[in-house]
C-alpha cells in the first residue's frame, strides 16, 4: 500500500490516546488491518527537530504515532524534571500540521504504577559520554522506550542524531532484545546560526544563547580541520576547546568532549574513516549536548 502523503491540518483527523491499554489495542487493530506504524517518541515541547522526525516518519508508514511523555525515570535527582518545558496544546497543533495520526500522551501513573519494578539496561555503549555524567539516565530511556515499543507496536521508530548516544543505545537494545522494529536516525536540525535545536534552549537567556553558539562553532572548526587532513583526536579536540574559549570565555563549561567510534562509542586516538565528536556543556544552569560526524567518505 502507498504510504499516505503529508496531510493538511484541516483534512487531518488526529487522535489523542492517553490510556496505554487503549494505545496497544488501537495499534494491534491497525496491524491486523495490515497497516504499518511509525513511532516518534518525544518528551514534548516540540520544535523543528521533532518536526523533522515526523517528516521522515510520515512517508515511511501508513500511520504516524507521536508519543509525548516526560519520563521521570531518565532524570537524575538534581536534574530539571520539575521545570522541564511543557506545552501540550502547542504540541498538538505541531503534530496536526505535520500530518500525525495519533498522539499517545500517557499519565505518569499509568506508565509507572506503584508496583512497577522492571528496568531495561544496556551496559557498554552507555558507559561513557552522557552515561558517565548522568547515572541511571540511559536505563530510564531504554525502559520507557521498550514500553513505548510494546504499546505503540511500531514497525519503524525515529530518533534524532543529536542524542547520538541514545540512538546507539536504542539500536543496541533493539538488536539484543529482538524487537522487530527498524530504528532510523534523523540528522540534527540546527538554527540558522548553527545552534542545535533542543527543548532546553528555552532555558537560555540571550547572552547564554550567544555563548551556546560556541559549541557548534567548535565542532564545525574540528570538522574543517579533519576535512583538511587532521586525524589526531587531541588536536581536533583542542580546536573545539579553543573555539569555545574564544567565543564564550568562561560562560560555557565543557562537561565532556570526546571523539569516538560511531558504533561502539569507544574513544579513539586517531580518526581514520569515521568518528563522532560529541560534547556536553553547561551554559549557566543549562546542560546542552551536541555532536557531529567526521567522515572521510563525505569529505
Ligand atoms: O529523546 C527524547 O526525547 C527521550 O529521551 C525519549 C526517547 C522520548 C525517551 O523518553
């Protein structure tokens, strides 16, 4: 069957499902009818990065489901769960305009009832990078994503490459646990000036936003050097650090900066063909992440 084209708000008859059991029954019924399902898991406060996930999902399946759930399990005790930005009405409009068929927006207590006691844990690819700085974070992500997969029953699921370690972790989980789901990574969407789109950008003051630009500028400078033939990770990393210092001074504090194998996420000293250069930084109180791929083939 031909996948449905991008739909228009007025023509669209988007459903909002809150009850997990109803979500599962609905997805199962559509599968019995022979329909294919694409899932875009989100925590809401949707921006162009999420819209790009929906745009990739729309032609890839008969039905597009967007889940909106701020997952407490992936936030640390001192993180921003309580203040995480939310705008359900705005999110509904965004989904409708992107031709989404179903929003799945469960309640916290329906996803994690008091007796809940199971966790999904991926051991190796979660060790470094964000995993080293956010204990428990990826167990929270894999646990909720496994549940969303069991409820929305997608054939394909779409994740942004901005959360590169999350994407690798979910691919590993899907392989290891034999989920019959294709995981599709979607390129980072950036503002015109290079800042990677993120719901957390909403926390930034104008001065902080300016400082935050140093992150993508640093990554781009390293990529340029790599394209000119530089292979040594310490030199590439130095270029990122210098760009951040020049542009943002002390306003931008790196939490980590690493050059890794794009599949195993192990750090590498020398980039032969491909690597991901990834960082996390604090700009004021806001923690931001960004990355870029270094690839000989594309250079
Ligand atoms: O990337 C996100 O927004 C979240 O980590 C996800 C995948 C929706 C799980 O809560």
